[in-house]
C-alpha cells in the first residue's frame, strides 16, 4: 500500500479518540521539502477551508506540484466551488436520481433531501450507486448532496464540508470509508473522447491584451479550413452552443475565476479536444504551483521562496534586495512588483496577502530580454525574444502614461537558439502537459532560468510567426486534427 498523509488545518482537529494515522498540520506541509517525500505518497486534504488561494487550497496545489496523489485535487476543489461548473457533470445523473428517488419516496411528500457522501460511501443503500458516481466525478473526502423535487427529483447542490463539521455519530462511518478508500489502488479520472471535426475558437474582441489579434484569428480560421475542419469564432455568450463543436481553441486570457475555465471544463465534459485544457489552466495560472513543480523536478529558476503572513522576512533573509513579489495568478506582468528594501517588502507583501494566503518572492534577475519558447505537444514550435519595456524592468509596463506599453521583439529560428534554452523550455512545459505553452526564460551568466510557463501564449501575426509564417498556423491546426483522429480511433476500439 502506498504511504499516505492526512492534512488538517489544526492538529486539534484530529481528536484524541481518532485512529492513529499519519496526520500533519497544513502549515508544516506547506513549509516542507518538495523532493524528499516518497513519489507514491497519497495525501488526504481535510483542511477546514479549501476556498481558492486559502492554505487548504494550497495544500492540494502543492501536493500536485510535488507529484503526490492528493484528494481533493485542485481541479475537484474548483469544480465544486461553482454550480455552473459541477452541474455540467451532474446533469447526466439526474435521470437516475429521478428514478431512484421517485421509487423510494412513494407515499411521502418531501421536497428536499440531503445525503452525506464520505469517500464515495453513503448511509442509504438505494442511493449508494449515485454516491459512488458522484465521488468518481468529484473525488472529495466528504460532501453533502442536496436533492430537490422540482417537477422531478434532481441534484440541486453539492457542498463539501470539513472534518471539524463531522457529527460525532458520523465518525465511525467516516473512518470506515477512509480505511476502505486507502485500501484501494489509485485511479485517474477517465479521459475525454471526441470524434468529429468542427473547431470553435473562443475569443474576446474587446480584450485589451488579447493573446491573438483579429488578423491572427483569421489565419487560424483559414488554416483550420485547409485541414478539413469547420472553424467558427465564438464568444462568452456561446457557452450553451459548445456541444455543437468537436474541439475548442481558447484564444483569450485564461483565469480560474473566469468563463474561460468554465468553457474548458464544459468542453472536456462533452468529450471535446481542448487547448487550453482545464488542468493546464489550473497549473499555469498559479505561480506557486509552478514554483513547486519546477523545484521538484530540478528545473533551474531564479531563487524563489513562498511567503505567508508570518514569513514575509524570509524574502530578505533568503534572497535579499531587490526582490520580486508576485501574486499567484497574475498575467501579462500584472501582479508583479519589485521591492528595494524592507519597507517596500512589508508594504507590498501585506497588500498581496489580502488576496492570497501565499505569495511568491523571487530573486530579481535583469536581462535585456526574455526568451519565449512555444511548445506544442511536447515539441518546440517557435522562439522569440521579448525585450523589456523602455526604461522599465518588465516586458509590459502597466504604469506607463497613456496605458500599458510593451517592449519590442526578435523572433528567431529554433536552430539559432541556444540548445540549453530550448531543452530547458521543453522540460518545463512537459511538466504541465501536452498542450500549447509559452515558456519564459532568462539567459544569464549563471545559466538558463525558467521564469514561468504560460498556458495561453501570445500568437500574433508579424511576431511569433515571423520565421514560420503560415506554417505556425498550419502546425497548430494539424495538431487538432491529430488529436481528433486519435480520439476517433480510441472511441472505435473494441
């Protein structure tokens, strides 16, 4: 059996009469090493709060970054945070709910029923199959399911709850379910499948710093059509139409608390091929996850420490000044600040810590430009140099008069890029997945360093395609076709 560890908000949450299991306070786990734990470690996150950017959320996030097998995963936490997300998957179960509750509730007239699910187990035998299916969709240690009679019985809400909310009479059932869960081998969630060739490109024509211009989008449409796909540009209002398509290409800035993530989730639930996939969005939009993931696999980065409210001065002790402070989910240089002394460090850090329980402090490494290596399906695609904005230390200066100002660019053939830059970029991107990524790196006297991995990299006519031209767009569309072909073969296999 693989080793396991149980995370709790406070040690007191694990009561004296509870079983003798390996329990760790979340603060100790967050401070722990990224590389010393066994590779097959199974982490059960029972923290009180698992809201976005809380310490409990970071427990699951860093467990994934360290290669641990965690329940609930960040994806499950995000899925259960909004009915608009989890209802995409529960709709398929409502037919069974209506049949089961319609039979079991004959002769009674309740309009609401609540069921407690503990590691996929419940107390009502008639509902056990539904509880197991819900746990397969949303692997969380404990949640409550609310059913309502609205014409027919259906799932109304899913609400995770924490260990400290467990009623004393529920404790035996909880530990029995936990023991049963730990005795089973780890299984990954089922993969999405697709079989048709119609591509939707999600964009926002009003986005100021969109990853692709209207002219670029037209080139994608043309390239897709040349590969035998019907291609349509869609917007946020088209979520209800998504099932009409067979693949989704997201070409606007992604975020977790944003409809782009909901599009990715719904597309995957419909069995579509998706770039950016939901897992890539989750992993790339949080810089704390990236820092842990890169560190765990010894990918070189500027010296980095993770800070909370009690450890702000670790940045001064471990890195020194100037130091760069980052919110976990900024983009386009937003949410990135430079502190030159202790006063600035404390002021900026405390402001950022109002938004997130953890922030990132990173060594300031100035270079004239950052490399951006585009990676598609685990292979390098293009290479550009993004120059710092004039008289500024970042590529984008959001404080410039008249609006955001960007530096220049130089796009080069991959053959002309130092081999260490390309090799490091591909290694970093492959830690995220097999989608489309833009890896930002600095080339310094100390070697190549990865700054971040972007799940929605800029692809613009006249910049990233300066060397490849139309081949850039053709290659991307061919990859969609390859993925669709593979999904078709998988579906047709006996």
